[in-house]
């Protein structure tokens, strides 16, 4: 399949010593789940009513969607993680130093102080903040990436 540049996918090139042109060195792919189609669901099929049911009716109750985290690039000094929060879900981030970037939706950050970040906004995380709770704002959910800095000492 073709690369999806709007999702951050790209090739990196490397020119070997003595080679006249560069060649593909790596492909960086976005492995996060793709957003589902916004098309309306297919019409429901008509069902006949069951015969007189005896006893209590049973209804399947689905578990609410949970927040998901996807590991990204990791190195000696930093690592990244993509978080996907369905509507009305939250995740707790441990004490960390780094940057939080909201890519879709809006995220409410609760820690030493409370702030709300919209798509495209950046937030600074410091060790002084302690644990931070990030929750999706609105029913559509949100996505954000955290770039954590590994501080030795």
C-alpha cells in the first residue's frame, strides 16, 4: 500500500559511500489503528418478535471502550508513545518529563494544574507535576503523543 504522509509515514534514505544515488534505508510507518469510516451503519434487518418469553429478558451489555497506548520510537535519551482515548475515557501518566502533543480531539490534563489542549496544541510535562491524568473531552475521543525524556542522574 502507498505511504500515508498525513499520518507521518515516510521513507528515510541513505547514500552509501561510492554510490551515485541514495537508496531507501528505512520506512517509518504509523501502526496506530485507523479511524473508522464515518459512513452511516447499514440499515438494521427487520426481526420478528420472539414467542412469548418466559423469565427475565437478557441483554448483552458491552464494556465501555478503554484507552489504548502504542509504543513508538525509543532511544537512549527519549521514547514516544501514542495514546488513543475513546470518549469519556482517561489514562494516568506516571511522573515524567517531556512533551505532550494532541493530534485529534481535545484532552484535559489534570495534575499540579489543570488545562485543556485542543488538536495541534503542545503541553510540557515536568517531573514536578507528579502523576498526570489525561482524559478525552467530548464523545468523539482524542489522540495524543507523549515524547518522554529520559533523565539520568
